[in-house]
C-alpha cells in the first residue's frame, strides 16, 4: 500500500477548520410613540423587506414587544442597528434596536 496516504490523512486532520462567521440577530423593540408607518418604512429601507413582510414584522413587534428583523455578520448587524436608531432620532422617534448573537 502507499505509505504516503497516511501522511495526507494526518495533515488533513491537523488542518484547523475555518469557523463560519458568527451571525447576529437585529431585533426591533416596541415603544408607545413611533408611528407604525415609520417602522414599516424602516423595515423596507434598512432590511430590504417588501411592504407585506415589513407590515407583518412591525405588527409582531407591536404585539409581542420585539421581533427579529434580520440576521447578519456582526459588523453589518451593528451598522444596521446604529443606522436605524440614528434615522429614528433624526425624525424624533424613540425606536430602538438590539443586536445579539444568533
Ligand atoms: N407601538 C407603536 C404604536 O402603537 C408601533 C411600533 C411598532 C413602534 C414597532 C415600534 O418597533 C416598533 N404606534
């Protein structure tokens, strides 16, 4: 038999596995003041949802307190959450996002 076969396997086993990038959930939180239309617009513009999906997610946040609006690599998740909160503040709304590990 070929003595090199075992060597290849040993190398294969020793090679460190590349971890998949960890993913983070972006949650949208309910509040009593942000208009429903504004939340739908945010979900369309920042999370690439159509009107129907954006409306469903907005209503889920409204009735359940929070809902996931997207799952992304950490830097993208943090950037989206920051952009949403900044956009809400520019429009005088208290809308909040949270990011946590998926
Ligand atoms: N609760 C808000 C209202 O009744 C609507 C709302 C939905 C606000 C989702 C925030 O993330 C939110 N106007």
